[in-house]
C-alpha cells in the first residue's frame, strides 16, 4: 500500500507475476514426475505422470493362467483398473502437494477451483474423470 492507503499496482503486478512463475514451475514439476500404482501384489503396475497421463502399464506373465484364459482376462482387467486407480490417486496426492498452496493462496481449496487443464480426477484431463479420488486406491480382490 502507498501512503494514501491505496494498493500499489506495481507491487500487485509483481506479486502476480511471481505467483505465475511459481505455478508454471510446479506444473512442469508435475509433468516431469511419475508415480506408480499397483494391484495384485505387483502383478499389474500402472505409471502415471503428475498431470494424470497414463504413461506405462505392465502385466506380469504370472497373471495369466494358460488353463483358464477367460478367467485370466477378467482378472487382468480388474487388476488393471485397480492399478490405474491407485496410480491416479497417487498422482492426485502429488497434485495436492504441489498445487494446493496455490489454491489456498487464491482463496480456496482444490475442490472449489474451476477446471484446470492437466489435472486428473475430472479436473480437465480427458479420460481421467472418476478414476482417482478418495476410497479408490488399491481396490480389487487382492487385499490392497
């Protein structure tokens, strides 16, 4: 504030620019970071980057029962879903850690923010809606 009690526009613009730079750095950090989700005791592993993009999926050969391919296919499908959900939940935790301070600085928490591109769990990433979120980590028949 200047002496007459008015906001100094230069200071306000400088603070906004600094926050924008910090936000861009945090977004780049998210893009560069990968997290894993697993299911079936490690039979299926999904890699997701911090922006919620599925970047890798691996299925152990031991997940396939050659004597019951139909049952194996259903089991693998369930395990893939559980591993991807686990990875998205971990990516959501990472996003909250990196982006949460910005949401707070803007006067609210993450749930109150409008759509933000590149954020899973329905926050602007196509295909990610509903895959992450509370209560969905490690779901499946594997006890995780």
